[in-house]
C-alpha cells in the first residue's frame, strides 16, 4: 500500500531536489563544507521530511503547519545557493535550474497549505 507521502508528486520532486543540492554541496571547497554545505544539506533534507511528516498528520491544521515548514526550507535553500554563488562555487545556469525547481515545489506547497474551502 505505502505511505501517503509516497503518492505526493511534491514529495518525490523534493527528494530529487534535495539530492541535486547534496551534489552541489559535494562540489563545494572544503572551507565552505561545514558552514554553507551543512546548512544547505539540512535545509534540503527538511523539505521532503516535513512533507512526509505533514502527510501523516490527522488534522488539517497540523498538516498545513508541516507543509509551511517545508516551504520555508525551500526558501532557505535559495538563500544559501545565492551565497554559494557569491563565493564562486555555483554558476548562473545551475542556480537558475535549482531556482526554477524550488519555485515549482514552493508553488505546490502553497496549494497544499491553502486547501480550498470544503463545500
């Protein structure tokens, strides 16, 4: 049968996004690994983890809370990618690719966190 979150496209996409960000971290110079690298790993991992946790909650309020945390982590990854780019460790094309995926994931999370009123 599987868990609810495994059926969510946003969870699957966020796992792939996190994996790509881990690859970015793997290419960072050693001097940035423990600062920017560790923070980017945590933020990236937080996205699918909070989606999974939220999907298992019984109340809408609790579910929405975790989806909003996941969305905040998406934003955090973009801020960190900007800093990594400023250090010369991420080119513009890679940044744009990650930015686009983050934007799409955030849009899906916005919809999940703001469900239509039940009629």
